């Protein structure tokens, strides 16, 4: 596999940085083949979804909205609030366990097939680069040549298109955070919305820097998932792997010679053409085994299959396989580790479904006003406490007749204006109300009251609160 003198030294450094610490620019050859075409279609669907969703509305609400500043979120058109933060925590845990399960089973498939970084780079920015500068060899020659008219024209054209696409992507992402309708209004009047324009320019420059220069370094250096991969993978994980037993055999890999009998000579099926290295977007040699930089994009699989077909050798020298499948020729097994992850994932999913289905329509907070003591009526027959309420309507329906009623005790509740409360859709409302208890209800210094929120005759929420009074009451 590796040069014997080098051993495992390649694992002690990053392929995109040389011994002097300088950047080694990667010039991947444009992939072709079954897996690349499949990834292209998947990327097309995902990019279309990303670009279209901010402009899709359900009942007047954006399908997906993550307005952090106003603490307002929409998922599939359903509004969520800061009070639903626990749901976000559960969703993050779900995502972590799901990614962990997928990594244990199938390696870094997410990075190569679904990650926005890979999709944007490999299916938007690199195709533009191939179109303007040519394939791998042409790009290398262009970067080495002197700065003449041809080089300036190609570079400036590429950089300009990269900037325009980065600006467009920035607009799309910002639409998820402030709302597409607000974004359109701000973009049409940029001088009146300088903050939005500055935000767009900052996002644009970040995207431009990532896709025009930093590129695969995001996956290799910046992304923590690449480091996590090394912990999660084991000998049973399906990854993009080189079949070294078939590729090396007794003699090792060797260049292809026409009409030779490689089987009898003991030479491996790998003809050392380096096409798997040339197409790799992170510049690694998959023949060295599973590496941190590998994003499982399958470009090397397509390149190797094309070469194997040309030299009339069996395909799948590089394929999806586990270490055990190659070394021991075992089939894929659903290991106890995978079963454990699956059980944990199932528990989180069931818990999330339960919380979503039991989520109250109105978030109610009832608190005694700080610094306010109880009061006793002149005839000493009742005790009164004053409270502040805050209601959040999490639904898309109006509640025009909300009343507060005591469930646990007998007494009276009334608002400051002695009227019922009207709560519009997605509205937050606060105010004050009073609770009066007859002295016959009083048992000691403190009571826990259960209060119901009714819309007409329908109970929509119940809340517990404390009621204070004198230690002794006569």
C-alpha cells in the first residue's frame, strides 16, 4: 500500500499542507460515472429545496423560519417560540445520535452527499471553474503561467461569478433568519436598510472566502465532524475503501502492460494510474486506507471503475466496504453497537413525538407580582392576591374569550377591567388579575392553587401558582 520507507507517516500530517506549512492547492479532476451522476441529482434536489423553501408559505407563514432575534421559529409552517426551546435541544440530540448512527454504519456519507459545503463546492463552484479554466491539467498550467490577458480574463470572470453566487446564497440563508418578505423589501431599498446590506456583504465575503480559497480545508481542518469520525468508525463500518488484498496481491501494484497475464505474475489489479488521487477533492490517496480527510464522496470509485473497465479487469477495486469485508470477506452485520444507537435514536424520536403532540396551544405564566403582599377585605371575609400573567398563543387560531377559573379551590378570579381576554394568533399578551379566596378556604400561610384557562367551556391549559395569606386568620 504505502511506500515502506514512509510507513504510516502520511497520517501525521494533512495532505493539503506541505512540510514547510504552506498550502498545497488541490486540483481535482472532474469526476464522471454512476455515483457522480447520482450525487449530482441529489444535490440538484437539495439545492432546489434550499432555494425554494424560504418563498413557500402555509396560511401566511413561511414554511421554515429561524428568527433568532425575535425568538420566532416556523417548522413546516407551525410556529414555535422561545418557550419551546426544549424542543430544539431534543432536535439537536436527535441529529447528533442520527449522525452518529449513520457514521458508525456508513462512515462519512453525510459529508460527501448531503453537507451544504460539499454540495456548493462540488456542484456549483467547481463546475464553474471547470467551465472557465478547464479540467485539472488546464488549471495547473493556468496557475503556473505568467499573468497575461488570458489568465486575467479567466481569473476575473471566475472570481466575479463566485462573488455573485456567494451573494445569492447569502440572500437565501438570510431569508431563513429574517423572512423572505422582509428580505425582499430590504434588498429593493438597500440604502434605507444599511444593516441588512452590511449583513449580506459580510455573509457574502464569508461564503466567497470559503468557496474561492478555503475550500476542502473546511472539511479537513475546520469541521469537527471529521475528527469525530475517527472515534465512531470501527472495522464493521461501511466506508469508501480500497481492496488492498485484490489490488496488491503477492507482488504489489504495477503499471498496466498490454496482453500481460497479471494473475500468473502475482501483480495486483491496481495499475497505479493515480486516477483515484487525481479526482479526490481533498487530495488524498484512498489506497492508504481510511483517512480523516476522506468525505466518502465516491469520486475515486467512479475513476477506478472507469480504469478497470478500460483494462478489462473487474470493477469495484474501490468500493463501499468495511475493513472486515475486505480482510475477512465477511458480509455486513448489524452489530450490537449499531443496535444500541438505534435504540437510543428510537427513544429520542418517540420522546420528541410525545412532546410535540402534547404541546399546549397556549403557554401560560402566572406569577404573584413581586413586592405585593396579600390584602384582606374590610369585612375580613376574603383574602386577595394580585398576579401578573403572560400568555403566548402558539397556534394560528384566535382565542376571543379566554377566562381564568379556579379548579382546586372555591373563589373568584377577575382581571383589572373585569373582562375576558382576547388572544390573537401568534400573539404574546400580558396583564394583571386578582384572586379572592373566602376565609373558609384558608388553611395556613400558603396555598397551591390550580388555575384553568378556558376558551368558552373548553379547558386549554392549567397552571399552578402560590397564594399567600396570614399565618392565622380570624
